[in-house]
């Protein structure tokens, strides 16, 4: 398949070319939708998560809005302190700067959903469980690998003039 597909793409034809796998908890297959359709300012990825697994750690974006559309399966949406049941047809919001969020497959079948977001050139992402922060700036088309600056770690407080 070429880099772009055209204006119509059936989800059955999405190539699951990326994985998110770590330890026993994180295991998902991901496929590009927005990029394949030639979209430049709207991102969309198909997520396929096996029973009992999670795609990504709990996090919150400060620059990118996210919307998730559950296509099949059941699970749980962790949104701040809430844990909400989810099923096919549900739309989930994760506004920039809002509560941290995570989608878990608590069902007995694959959980399939679309993750849709605005494409941003810069983002700050918090990971409250681990205390990490990720900063990316100068991304071309929202591609993290193109960032002119990218760092992930734990911050320690410092005065503006510290070390100057």
C-alpha cells in the first residue's frame, strides 16, 4: 500500500503496523487512518487491544484534544478519578488540559476503537502514575520523530537563573 490511500478507507483494510507493548499490562496493535487518508490536521488511529490489556499508560495532553470512538468490545474508561464502563458506539472525550485518561479492555473480546485528535506541533504530556512529563516541540504533522526538541523524564524544581 502507498503512503496515502485516497478519500475512502474501510477499517477492515487498515494495516496494523505499530505495536504498543510493555510488560504484562500493555499490548495493543495500531494502524494509521488519518495519515493514510491524506489528512494533515486531523489524526486518527485504529487501536486493537486484547482482553485484559491496555494500549497506553494513564496520561493527559496539554495541547491535543482526543476523541475515542468505541467500535467493538467492552472496557473501562479511566477519566480522572472516574472509571466508566464503555461499549461499542460510545464516544469518549479527552480534552487538552483535562483529566488524565486511559482505556482498558475489561471484556472477553478484542476492544477496537478509533483515537482521533487534532494534529499539533507542540505538546506536553503528563503521566501521573509515574510522575513523568514528555515535552515535544517543532513536530511536523504531529510526528514525534520529527520534533526539533523532545524530552521525557521527571522534573525537579529550579529557579529561572539556576545554573546560568
